[in-house]
C-alpha cells in the first residue's frame, strides 16, 4: 500500500570516497606520516551508516536503528581494544575538525570512508579510523584546522564535495 511518502534511495559516491582517501594520504605524506589504508570492512560499515543517516534524516554517531557506531566499528575491525575515531557529517560540513584531527594522528593505520547522497543530492559522510596505541600532539605542532595548509586541505575537500558530475551508484535495500 502506498503511503504517499516517497522512499529515498541513497547513492554511493565511490569517486568522492576515493578522492578523500587520496587527499588524506597526500596530507599525511606532507607531514611526514605514514599513509593509511582503506579497510574494506570499515568502508562497508561507513557506507551503511551514511545510508542509514540519509534514509533516517539524521546526522549522529548513534543510529536509532543500529546503535553506537564506535562499537560497530570495533566489531568490523576485529578488535575490542583499538581506539576508534568517528566523524559523521552532512553537506559540505563533512570536512570538519574531527576529520582533520583524525587524519593527523600517527597511530591511525586503517580508515573506512563512506559517502552517500540522497535523492536531493545532499551528501552524508562517515569516516571511521582505527588507531593502534595512544597519540599526544607535540607542543610545537600547529593546530590542524588553523594552519594554512590544513585550511587549504579542508577547502579542497569541500570543493570536491560540491563538484557536479560525480558518478553515483544506488544502494539496494
């Protein structure tokens, strides 16, 4: 029976996901950090959570349907003790402080990025980062978001997120 409410279809933006991973590793290399690797299980969870946010019209680390994202990320990564960094956002806010901080953590080795858009083209991003060990920024380190280099990085991510003509793949439910 038709309820009069159209069902949204979230679309994976694989091109933007790949672009973001490339930008993250380029920024890490410029700062003398090892690259992160894309983890297939974390990417699948990140995509699922982004689609859940798009369908549920929410932006949060806890899904009303699936629960706490950090706990699900630990299970997907196969570790109970690793430090999980989670960043969720919608629209061009996806390139925010949490994203900048997590990509500069030298203890981060595995990352999952999931970016989907809804039928209106609004983007939903989930980034999951698994860090082995602890990290304390050196006292002489420049704040990641206030540095000109980080500002340029975040601006390039924002521009990429609003660029027209990206390939979109529909998620099946």
